[in-house]
């Protein structure tokens, strides 16, 4: 058992990149902060309790605003398009009257609402797997690193960009959670294997004799000598 575990430990250590400049494991490398496949979120989502899911889909408006502003800067929206997106965000928060916006589409914000309390104003997204998948699918080009040109000349287009930002924000939260879970899992496995490896080495030290022979070898030798002695006695009796 100890031998098998030590081999598995070596296999795990071999998966860690041997890079002189980068001593971090893949889960803690700078590459882990880059956008990757959007599909990993579903495994985390399925494993969450309903209470945790509700917390994930409740977004602080200031945090979402930060995600939106980063998105606008990244794609270098012009001042006109940027203003449209910010207005679409303000409408979602209930800060602007939608009557004045002729191009506004109420149905685009179905399943997304704003709730206020004493401490903050939050965006509440419908806690439904298909709905979350729909929002993250909208953000797929951004998650995969697309650099396509963006415009928001109409209020409808600006609302679409806000939905994309919500999808990005949800994916980032689930991705960070996935990363923490994988890190804890890997840490637990490493500690377990290291304990087993330490036990194996300690066992070898304890069994090692003064003349380079192990105690186990001495015991086997004693058994062999005892068998030979019995065989000699049998031959003498004959």
C-alpha cells in the first residue's frame, strides 16, 4: 500500500510544471486568472445548495458597475455608446424613468430585478439553471477572449451589453469558487500523500538494522535457519 501511494504521489508531483521562472502550481499561476472555457461553471453550480445559489445570483450593484466599467474600457467604447450603456445600467437600478426611453425593451430585463436594503443596492438574477446558462452564453465571446468590436448606438443594444456584463460577473464568481474548491481538493490530496510517504520512509528507518540489513530480513533469515535446523535433525534421525 505504501509503495502504491508513493508512486501516486510522484505522479502528482510530475504534473506540476518544472519551470525555473514559475514555481507556482497551475491553480495558482497567473494563467489561471485568464479567461478560459465557460463550461466549468456548471459543475460548481450543480454542487451548490439552494442557499448558496441565491447568494451567487445576488450581485452588489457597485461590483457589477465595476465589471461594466472594466468591460467598457477594455473594448474602448466611444463616449456616446458608453453613455447609452450607463443609462441602461441606471434603468436596471430604477434610477431613470423608462418612459423617456423609446427604444427601451422591458422584456430584455425579465428575470433580473433590483432590490434595496439599508446597506446596499443589489441586482437579483432569477435563480434558474437555464437562465444562468443563457446569461453566461451571452458572455461566451468575452470569456473566451474575443476582441470583436462593440457598439451600443441604441438603448436595446446597450441593454444587451448590460446582460453580457451580468453574464461575465456571474461566470467570474463561479470560476473563483471553482478555483478555491480545486485548490482545497489538491491541497488535501497532497497532504494525504505526503503523510503516507513520510510514514513509508519512517517505516524503512525503523526496520533498518545496524549492518545494513533490515529487521524484516533478519526475521526471514531466522525462519530460514530454523527450517534448516529442523531439516538437519530429521536427516540425523534417519
